[in-house]
């Protein structure tokens, strides 16, 4: 191989590797969920992530006032009551 062809091959390989790192795979955020009720006073934020092509289930992520994040079961009764109250 000539030096130019080898350099071009190395440059192409570097560009391919860099582009793979630029777009990390996105998947479901929640591996485990909890169903136990959480006091409203400790909840700072609620994120509802709908079903998409990247994750086949609805995910609800609760951020507590201390900054920790917890995935809650969207089918839990207290979660449904909390979300319906917030929508009013």
C-alpha cells in the first residue's frame, strides 16, 4: 500500500470511531421500579417518558428534593393519583 492510501484508511477509521462515540445508544432509563408510596413533600420533579422506539414501556422518574432519582412503577395506584392531581 502506498503511504497516501494507508493515511486515508487510518483517517477514515478514526472518523468512524469518533462518530460512534458521538451518538451513544439510548435505551430505557429505568432498570428497576418501586411501587411503594412516596411522600409528596420529598418530590421535587416528575418526568414521564412515553413509549418510543427506544423503550417499549412508559417510564416515570421522580427526582427527590435531595437530588436522588427513583424510577416508579407507572401502574402503581399512588402514581396515577399523584399525576391526575397534578394535571388538575
